[in-house]
């Protein structure tokens, strides 16, 4: 994980910083969903963050042209 682009929140969960490139945010969302599905991990309270971040994905810088 690129620690410059993620921060710990109040629940000690690493979440993307506002300036994190969108591709890294999408990777983060995919990883959290995969862990939930494949490993049977309960994502709560992380699920709330995944949902909110996914909802606002377009707020993250688009790096698709890089």
C-alpha cells in the first residue's frame, strides 16, 4: 500500500486520501470487496467507508491518461 495516499481514520482503517489517484482508490475498493467475499471477513465498519468512497469515486483525481 502506498502510505502517502492512504490515512488512518478514527476506526483505525486505512482509507484513501482525497488526492489519491482514482486507479488506486478503485484497487482499494476491489481489495476490500474481495476480502469480504472470498475470505468471509466482515467489513463493518469498513463496508460503510467502501460504500461512501465508491459513491464519490469521481471526486478523486483521474489518472487514466497516465
